[in-house]
């Protein structure tokens, strides 16, 4: 039996998401939780262009000193006025020292961090109905003030 071919990826857009000061909720009964406010940002790419609206947050679960589960919900508005709901789940994994630096909002070489997500995009705008029928993956980088995401459609 031959190995199946991986589905191709199509670059959709780069999101530069401005984030606020994290709110550390501490070690709750179901794990250490943080909320990171989403302040706005830009969307630039061949399939989507617009802005990240200043609303939403990334709800983080610090699973260990190396692994952070991400659950971000926010909205995008395209240049032509379509509004898109974004629900982005993923993982950010690195050494304990690198993850601690990220949690202190310090820069870390993105090559040392595994940061991958699964954005779900949904809209009522008919010109962007393809978003509701497509799976996406993204590669990310956390800087002290932004989250940078390259979003790809799985074809």
C-alpha cells in the first residue's frame, strides 16, 4: 500500500494581532488559567484583507511549564465590510525557560517554540461563505505585544 499524499495548503492571510497585558487567574481547580485581551490588528493576504476588531481574548490553559493550550475568540472585519467570527484553538510548546520568558512577555526565538493552531472562521456574508466550508491551520509567533499568525486553507 502506498503512502497517501498530504493535502496541499493554500496561504490565506497573515494576521498581526495586538494583545494586551495578560490577566493571570491563577491555579483554578481545573488548571492554571490566563486571559489575554485582543486589542486589534491587521489581516493581509491574497484571500483576506482587513482588520482584527478590538474585542475578544485568548483563554489560556497552562498545562505544564512547557505546554500552553490556546483558545482565542475574536472578530475580523474585511476591507469590504464583512465580519468574520474567529475561534482559534491550538498549542504553544517550548522549553520551560522559553515558555517562562513568553509568560513574562519577553521575546523568544520563534524557531524554539512549536506554535500551531486550528482557526475556525465563520461569517454571514455571502462573498465569504467559503470560510464556513474550509478547514484552516496556522503557524504562529508570540512577540511581547502581538501574536503573528500565518493562516492556510487545507485543500
